[in-house]
């Protein structure tokens, strides 16, 4: 169950489509492979098999979990560098503790989002807090990488803590879907996230049999990723399920619906991430934790990291935990 819920009867509704607005068609649906990240937490590689041109301005996305950990099982990452993009960590269930080399940090929980601009270079860590390691529990979230254009690759690092209650909440026209707008704007409703690259990021829960149809900026691309549940996407009701990503074509609006009967007994809804942004259309050279415009810049990033130019791990820093102890 997502941490941020609301009674859709009392929320503002998304306006219905106008006569001149067109629906975005489905161009592709792909299934993300499963793997492990950091110290060994399970992920779905949501963008695997999708062209960089279709994803632009996004670079990478992992769905973390959904997993119900036993005591001692929770995992995170160790300290590591980034340069040239923004990392977005959204926690749906469970908790992640964050700290970086520029003074940012805190606990990401209860529908909160950490929006970190790596920019010129930063070190950071994300790890489950000690109490979650000791007790176990449900863990489910997303990490998204948003590219920065060449002019912003070396902006100073920045950290934004967006609490779950800060998200703008709207309902579908039929009241059967709740939309949490984290960044960007949908139908005149704006999320709290401040971004260098113009993007929209929202999480929608669509109840069984309900349909969500929302306006979408024509100059943005449009992606729909299913976190859980089963339903359909696009004007032709293309089937889509958990771990799948739909890339949509041009148009003014996008449609996602939930099947009347869900396969899982855990939910009566389909949960989806809605993502879009203005394509940057610049060369992308991506290696590990660096996203730059040229191979030379990648080499410089590695050299600068090794020379200690990304900052230093602070005293009494967070460290990855396993089974109640530090690594």
C-alpha cells in the first residue's frame, strides 16, 4: 500500500479531454529484467531494451523491490560518486537513509522523494536505517536518473527533500484514480520538485475498473511504468503489467486503466509511474556513475573523483549495514 493516500472524492479532478486533443499511441512495451544493485538489494531494470532517444532526458531507472525483508536482510549502497545528472529516489514503502558529501541527507520514507543534483560531482550513500535492518519489513521504491544538458553538467550539487505530504494530489475524472505529482505539472496542478531539466514525474494508483486520462505536454516524451497490478495503456487498450514500460508516441493526452480483476490478492489497483520530459538531444556518454557528453569528459570525471574533487566522506558518516552491523 503506497504511503500517500487520499479520499479522491475531495480532491480536484483532472479536466476531460477537449475535442481537439489527441491520444498518445503506444509505440512499445518492454519488460524489465531483474537484478541486484549496491550491496545486494533486488531491482527491476525498468529501461532495459529501450533506446536512449525514446528515454531522453532520462538515463536509467531501477524499481527497488517490492520485497518483504526478513530481519538482517535489508541492503543499500556504499559510498559512491556521481557527476553530470540528477538522481531521484522515491520511497513508496519502507525507509532509506541518505547522506552526501555536500551536507545533504535525511530519511526517505512514507512517500518521500530525495532529488539530488550531482552536477559537478558528489559522493553519497543510501542505506536502510539500523532499525529496518534489525526488524526487516516491506521495502519498495524507485531510483531515476535525469540527465542534465551540457550547460548544467557542472552546476553546484543540490539536495531537495520532498516529503510525501508535499506532493500535489489530484483525482481522475471518474474519481477512481489518485495521482501524486512529485515534479512538473499535470492539468494545471504542479508538483514541488525543482528541476534543471523540464520533466514531469507522478505516481498514480488506479482502482480496479477505473481509467485515468490526463493531459500531457506535447513537447515532452511520455513513459508509463507499472509498479504493480495489471491493466492497459493507450487508446487501443494495450495490455500492460508489473515490471513493464510503455513508450508512447506524440499527442496531447495519455490513458492508463486498471483491469477489473487483479491477479494479486495484495492489491485491487494498478500502480504506475508517469514520466516525461523535454528531450535534451545532446550526445550521451554514460559510464557507471557518470553521465557526460564526451568520452574525454568521462575520463576527466574519473580522474577528478580519484583526486578527491567530489568532496570527502564526512566524519561519523553513514555506512552500509547488514544484520545490524556495519561493513
